[in-house]
C-alpha cells in the first residue's frame, strides 16, 4: 500500500531499526539514503552486494525491507528467506514480516509456519495470539468470501496512486497523485491531493480538485464530511499556516484538520485538531451516522502497535473531545488504519496484525459504534470480510452506502492501472433458498403429507407447507439471518434444523429425518429393537440391575403395563470370551435378575419367561476359535453381548418358537 499513512509509519519502523553496517563500505555509502527512504537507489546497491555473495543479518534485513515496504513480496520473501537461513538471533518482527511476504505470494502454508515461530518468540503479542486462536482462518475467510462479485476498476483511476473514497452529495471524494508538481521521493510520484468527481448515469464526470484551501504542496488524503455537510475532516502532512514541522527524528508526521464549507461552496477556515502533535501521526478520519463520534488512526502515546484505531467525541461546533483507544480487541502490535463506520454502526478497518490473505486486509466489527456510544466494555468481535475486497495484496479504504448498495475500496492488487487503485461493486441482492425432503430416519423412506414449518431465530412461525408425494419442500430466505426448519408427521417424532444463512446467494439442502414414534407390534417382535434399548449392562461378573439398566427396563415395564395380554421371553446373551459353562451360567443369572426386576415392579410372573443362552447364539462370526479371536474388534464382540425381549404373545396371538 503506497499510501501517505504507510509512508509515515515506515519512518517509525525504519528509524527504530539499527542502521549500523558490518559489511562492505559500499553498503555504508548508502546509509543516509536509506534513512531518507530513497529505497529505489538503496535496494539497487544492496542487491548488487548480495548478488556478489556477501551475507550478513544487516544486509539481508535492509534488502528484504526495501522490497517489503514497496510491496514487492516475491523479492521480499526471497531475501527474508536468506535472512532466516543465517540462523542468527534477530528481532522476531522479521518473522512476522516474512510471514506477510509469503502470504503476498500465496505461500500460505510456509507463512503459517513462520507465524507460529513468531508466536513462540513473542507469545504475548496479539498478532501471534490472534493467529494461534484461528489456525483455520483461511477456511473461515473462504466461508465469508463472495465468489459472485467481480469488482470494477474505476474509470477515473490513473497510472499513479488513487485511493481512499468517500461520498459527498452526488460526488465521490478521493486522494490522488495526478496533480503534477513536486514529487515525493518515496515513490517518485507527485504529492497527494483531494479530488472530487460527480457521479452520472453513465459513470463519472470530470475530476476536479477540492475547491478551497485544503490542498497544499504536501500530502492530503482521507476526507470525511459531517452529516449536515458543513464540516470536512481530512488528513495532511504537518503543514499549517505555512509552517512545516518534523519530529525529533526528522520525520514530518500526519495530522487531522477540519475545514468549513463557505457560502461559495469552497472549503476554507482550516483548523488543526487540538491533539495533533509533531511527534506522532493522526490520520484517516471516519464519522458515525450521527456525526457525534469520529474514528481515526494514530500512533500517539497509548498505542498498542505501529498504529491503532481511536475514537473521539465530536461537539456541535465541530471541535473534538479527548481521544480514546478502542483497545486490544481491535488493535494489535501491527498496523490498524483506514476506519470506516457504516450507517448501521459497523466498523470496517484495515490491518496487517490479524490472520488474513495478504498484507493489509479489511476487517469488520458489527455494531461497534452503538457499543462505544453506550459505554460498554471494549470487547469487540471482529471478522475478516473475505474476497473480493481482500486479496494477497494490500486492501484498504473500505466505504459502503447501504442505501444504494454501492461499495468502494482501494487496493494495489495486480491488474490495476496504478500503484493504488479504487475499485467498486454493487452488493447483489441476497436471497437464500432452502430445499429438502422429509424421510424416515431408519429406512430413508420418503414421508409424504408431512408438515414442514419455517421459524425465525426467535421461534416465530414464518411459513408452513404440507409436502407432496416427493416429500420435498423449499423456502426463500434472507441472508445473514437465523432460521429453524421443523418437520412433523403423525406417529413420528419431529426433526428440526437450525442454521444461519451466509452473506451470499446459495441453495441450502436439508434432510429432515423423522424417527418412528408409534410402531405396530406383533408376536415375535423384539421390544429391545422397537424401543431402541441398548445392551442391558451389568457390572463385571455381577447379575444385579444397575441404575442405567433400570432406566431401559422401565421402558419395557411401560409397554407391559399398556398391553396386559402381552407375554415376553427375556433372553440374555454373551460374547464368546470366557468358558462356555461360565457364559451360560452368567447369562442365565442375568436373565433371571431381569425377570425378577419386572415381577418386583408389578408384572405377573406367568407373563415372563427368561433364559440365558451364553455364547450359543452369536449374531456374527466372532467365535473364539484361535483363528477368529484376534480378528474381531471389541465393537464386533459387543454386538453379541445383548438382551432381547421377544413378544411371545399378545391379544390372543402367539409367536412360534424361535
């Protein structure tokens, strides 16, 4: 991202990095150029030295940095890789940069490896902790991505830098280097100014500079307008009242300014925000819907990382209160910048401190503004908004109009016209379709004439339908909403599915599986299967009824009480392990114990017979002959350890001997 704020933040990084050289004098000769950010010249010299075979931590750090900060990630990853191969003790920050460079060339697996190493060395760093808490972040991003959207590169983009869009009346306002004039040494492009272009039915009109006293011979960018249209907050270098100021390291920082709309339609009466300072940067303002909260990026004291998102009250006269950091649930040790708050109060911002697809990704924190205004705690969940806004390159300057469904964002991705371009797309209408069938859980048989009901997330019925012979149903739903679909049919237990629809159009398929609740019973049926009774468990070598077995026997008891003419034969089986006589004796005791339990609970003894069959009636080939014993699993042996409750008679009908 070759944006004005990134330039200044680079100064923070570079000045705090050691600039002593241990290699050849040729490296020493470019020391001052490096400090002045003349990276194009410096990188050529450093590359020449490295290509001659010279190696040092300092050489590879500076060479890799020169490509990294120009977003040339293929070369950056190459030289960071050479740095890592030295196996020297280095600042863990280089592990983080290497991971980002690898992301920039889509080498995500290798990037993840170095992020884990970064976290090992700095376990308290929020960037590493965020990564480790979401090691499956790529899958989560893919789920939030929109493959049905193809962003359009705006026709007003140039081969120079264009970025940072906001709407004002029927125009968009953005920053651009198209103005000519003196060039900024960093990228050999003219300094940025603010421009405006009117939207037309066919696209855009003529691009013009913002009228008034906003633009100067230094950088201006990132404008935002008050709801009444009377104030504009914007970013500029520390240049005010014709005075150019630098911090103690010789860096000219960014500051926030406020302009007032004059009667002639120009922007004048430029005021410097009271918490500006020559020692830190304040940039990229964003206003909420009410215009009473202003969000911005800064590296002022109290910042967690290289830049954080702050919020400040806006008074009726356009003056500001005292800024407050949004805290560690938004900000990391990396860079958070370019905030935007939509009319729903959702905060969007760019960050390289959280797991993402590339350098800077756009993230979202829903309903943040309402939480801030309510003074609630600073626990703001965030999510990566995915593709197509985010890519393996730098993506930033997100803006959306929820009325027109129009989105603008900035990126230096491949295929653009310049170093940074503005992209746009219209949020497509999002309709979900849920389709499915109602079937029997055990047989998969279709269940015609079932009733299917659609509920919202709070349980309010929205729609119902009775399925036809194909047992199929469908409902049209809204996106990003919680729903519940329930299937019902007489003699069956209902089934339901709860889900939240995604933010993109899709067809969701459901299968409602209803369990038979009322089943016909006849002589020779096994109540254990009908009532889904598992094994009647006994403690090892015991035959007394355990509590968990008692629960299952209560089901049998309920059926016997309902049908007083029913008689049953209780059969207890074991697996083959143990001697035949032992298994026969144990199963007999257990069968009789089961019968006694039912008699003790009111069932006439003449209605119950019981017998233990030991291992004589196996249901599979898991006998304990030497050839079979080791080939059967525990699960296969368990199939033989079963209890049966065979209906021997009911309502005058009897079961032939089984």
